[in-house]
C-alpha cells in the first residue's frame, strides 16, 4: 500500500500551480523564458501571423518551458538528496538537464527565425524562398 494517498484533481492542480509559482520565484531563467514567450507571441500577433504559425510558435515555446521546469525540478531534487555535496554524477545529471534546455532553445530559435523571417520578408513585400 502506498504511503501517499490520492489527493484528488483539485489538489493536484493546486500543487502544480504552487510548483509553477516556486519556479517563477526562484529561477531567473524561467522568468526570462516567460517574458520572451510573451514578447514573441505579441510580435506574432502584431505581424498578423496565421493561426498555424502561432500554434507552431506556442509548441516551440512550450518545449523550452517544459525543459526548463524539468531542469529546475531535477536540480531541486538532487540538491535535496545530496544536500549540496559535490558529486560528479550529480554534476553530470544537472549538466545534461541544462543541455536539454539549450537544445530546446536552439531549435525553438530556429523555428522562430524561419517563421518570423518569412513574415518580415512578406511585410516588406520581398518574396521568401
């Protein structure tokens, strides 16, 4: 029998919301990603991008955000277990998780460049591709 009892859906959402708030308070990278996401979507709306392109941008943004939240959770968990003691394996795990954020960010930036590039060229009446 599990020592953790079922919380119900409402408490599950409350706990998830608390996790988001904790991440926003404690991690400047997550705040940066949130601000960047807001500005990217605002710029897409100002350029009157198609709904499909905006959806692609939102998927790319969410990939970066999810990677950042997982990275943050992993760091908190490892710090709690190892109490900030140095461990080569802990360092490697943290580096790998941070690498996932970088990879997601690079691919999201490429998607943004492709989508915004064609829109900006269209705005100046230059035929893309």
